[in-house]
């Protein structure tokens, strides 16, 4: 073998897995006018180049331990026949293929503008020159060497080093013969000379934890049957449409006889008909992106593009969504662009540098959760996350993204003391990079997928969360009304004898009710970590606690704002949520708990049936106080309106004392028919109340007519006008 065919230093670099440009050495090259083929096959006894019929074209002689080279005549294709100690293998040469990703796509990735990151980076079954295999691509601009490793090469980083596409920092390689289902990682020789095996940030599938490898997902198109839903989605999700969301942790709603979480198929069999029967319009899933620690409930994801393998493959999740849509049920997923865990197989210090995270811990370390914060000022990181959002919408027909921890993104001093944070370029506390990211996220999502909902979990008074970016806002469709939730839960937890002094806690939300478009959330966060269950917060004996809870649900469902309830709350669960167990379905053996469930069912159906309870949620014309100042009796009464719809009268008596002949002004004459009485005996109440009220021409509360009502104890009643 002529030594000038290969520099000894290059050979050693390959053998030691530190060569940064393997295509400069391996594969076919011209030398002295001849085609020289080099291949690295550590552990092989000999290697031959063969043609498509298996005929030997040339032997490849050993240059160094595991490195073979030889002159292969002609210009046609060739294969490698590798003789191992116990087997003979024929394979196509990964280094015989040219560049894989188009320059245009690489440019867009570098700018953070590519609309389909998941179709460029990651692992994709493709066919090149008639040869099937998998194309890998990963962004690691500061790495000294990146290799694809997996079962197919015994996790040996010497076997499949990748090509670096400069100046984009993307490494790529086509591995012939690989099929969907193959496990893989990237072995990275970092800028700091560390060697780590990392999961693919853009993997479309992954192993079930605690295993950590990525999995090559099938690129075969999914067969969807939800065409009618997708055509109607924008109408179903308009601001004037009813929205009642059931928030769910997929692993703890129901478990099989062995105590195991079901897969998507089994969950669909029970969950979808249950939610349809209960009248919910949407299901919201706690984060289902792949995450290493189940106790994070998904809020510390590493696989932003991969549905967790805990419940089945991506195809099973797609079928689950399809079945939801067939049943008329929308699907929202929680999405977490604020932070990520520091597990060694993940994004942390990905290429030997702080690549996805900020290098300065005052910007890059989240003290509350011991996680790392995305560097959203970096185009590729911003593009990676927006690409994740778009992938969920495109691949799985998701109808909405609820963005977690928005408040922590907006402020540089969030949960930090003086000196623990870095001001922005203007010396302020606003996180300008995050603000720009959220605006762009909402703009791109709404442009590419009109009708999809974006919802912010934002707990501060940041202005314009649901205002359009063109008007200076962040661009979300809805914001969780955390103020309403805190105030009203605080009020309801008080003994009724003290409520008169805190009347404003139930009315204050109407001061700002139209500053944003709101979802009223009673979420998982309110029933964990020592907060007690919703029922557990209610005062009094068993009867009073259930009555308080029913009254609160009635108050909430009739209040302006879309509704969200965490799974188990409809059962009046007495204990906090436990993510390691199923919901206490046995409670339904008790008619009192079954009554609460029935109340929620009836409230949902009333909400969707009566436009006045939803159409003008975000319009001041849709609400008018009838009585907002009767603190002595702890009574709240209001009217709901919508164009062309009959008005609705809502009254809450939040003391255990019934009130008789209680007169309230109404805008219409005629009969007002009882639609909901949370004290109904069928719900577990005392049965106090009246089924119908006749409006009298007795002006009161600024209205030309009035009704005299019997107000049940600890109850909310809802009356419908006879006409619009």
C-alpha cells in the first residue's frame, strides 16, 4: 500500500475517534489518477469491494488496525464485504454519498427560520441512489467530532463519524441499511475534549425511560380520518365559541388491574367517551414530550419532538388524537420552552459548550427547578423550539399549545434576589429575547396553522399577553387567569361567617376581566404539594364542603372566561392528586360524589347550549352585575348576554342560610326558568329552591323588571329568560 494515499496522522485521528473531517479520508478518493476506497472497520479481519452481484472488485488491504484501503477499478457503485471473526457482512459505504442537506435549508436553520426543523435535523428513513437507509443530522457547531452510534455499530464512535457542514455547524451522515426502530445517539467529542453520548434533540421517537436512546421513527405518512374536524376547527375554537377544558395527566387518570399506566389505545377506549359524555369540548394533556423523570409530570422535557414512549409509539398517539377529533373533542398539549433538565444524555453542554443554555448561571440556571434556561437570543435555539411547536401541530394535528411558565420567561429577575440576575441591554428586568421569541412563536403558529389556540400560563400583570404582536402584545389567544383562581379559592376556603369581610375576592376579577382573553383554571397546580384538594379546601362538615364545592363550580361556569378543570375535581376528590395512582373512581359509589360529577356534566352542556354563557366572554357587553355589593348576605348576582341570545341570570348564595323572597332586577318580562341549582337533591343538595320565577314590573337594580327568588344555602342558581 502506497503511504501517500493516507497521512499517518489522519489514520491515527480516525482510529482514536478524533478526526473532524472523516469524508476527507474515508470513502472513494482520487489518488494518482486512480479511485482509492478507504473504510474504517475496527475488529474486521479483511474487507473487499464488491459489485452489485457480489463479485469482488478489489481487496482492501489493512493500513492500520481496523483501517482498510485499496484501488477499486471503474467508476461504478461498489459495496463493502466485511469479514468479521464470526460472520461476513455486506454493506453500502456511508462515505460514498455526497452532502445531504440543501444549502437553502441550512441557511434557514442557522437563521432560526426553518418551518420544518423536524424534517431536516434528526433521523429520517430515506432512499439515496436507490439505497434505503437513515439520514442523520444534528446541530453541534463547537464539537470537534460527532458520530452516530447505536446497536448497528456496537455504540462505537469510531464507526460512523459525521460530516460537518460549515459554516452552519450541522453534522450529517447517511447510514445505509438502517430501518425505523433502530436505537441511536450522537457521540460527541466536545470543544472541551469531553466525550459524551447524547440523545438526538430532534428525535421523533425515543426509548421509554429510564432508557435514554433515541429511536429512528417511521416517516410513513399517518392515515388521518379527522378531515371534518380540521375543516371546522377554526370555527370551533373562535373566541366566541364555548371552551371547557379537561386537564389530564395521561399516566394517572386510569390504570389497569396491574397498576400500570395504559397505552394511548386503551386510554382512548375509556377516556374519549367519558369526556364526550361529560360535555367537555377539549382535553388538555400535561406535557407528553419525552422526559426522563416521571415525577416532573412532563414539565422537564428533553425530547421536544418526541411523544413519550411511556404510552406507546408516536403512531399510537396520532391515532389517539384522530379518535378524539372523530368524537368532536379538541386536544391541547402543554409545551415547555422555558427550561430543560441537566441530564447528561440531554441538551446540557451539548457540544462541550453552553449551546442550548446560557453560559452564565445568572441567566442559564433556574434556581426553583434546578434546570437550565434556553438561550432564546440564539437563532438556532429559538428555531429549534418553534420548530418543535410546529411539529406537534403538523405531525399530530394538535389543536392548541398551552405554554408553561411564561412568567419565568418574561422577567430576568424571576425568583432571583438582587445580584443574582443580569439586566437587559437597557438595564431593565424584562427578558427582551424571550419577549421576541414569544411574539414570533405566536405569529408563526397562527400564520401556518390558523385556528390553533395558544394559551399562556402567565401569573403576573404583564400587559397585552393576548394582544396581537402587531399591536405590541405577545400574541396568545388566551391567558390563564391566575388572579381569579387565587382570589376565589381563598374566598371559598374561608368560613362563611368571615366571607362578608372578603366580598371583593369574588368580584375583583371583573375589574380586569376584559383586559385579556382569559381561561379560568382550576389546574393540577392547585391540588398538589400540600395545597389540599379542592374539596379539602372547603370549610365546614362533609355536607357543607360538598355544597361549597358545587356552588363554586356553578359560580365558575357562569363567570366570564373559558373553563379548565383538572381530572378528579369532577369526582370531588378529597385527597391531593397522586401522579403514581389512578383517580379514585370508587368515589362514584357514593351518590354525593356522583352528584358533583352530574353537576359538572350539566354545567358543561348548559355552557355549550346557551350562547350568553360563552359567546361574549371577552366582551364587556356580555356581563352586568345585578347585585355585587351584598356582602352581609354573601350574595352575588349577575346577568350574562350575547347577541340574539336569551339572557341568563346567575345568583350565588355563599352562606349556609337560605334566603327567601330575594328580589333581583332583570331586563326581561315573563318567566325565568331554572336551569341549574347546585343545591338540587340530585346533586347531593338539600333541594331548596324554586323551578321558575315570574318577572314582575317592579324596577330594581336599574332594571325594569325583577324576580323574587328563593336562594338555597351554599348554592349557585342559574335562570334562563323565556325570550331573547
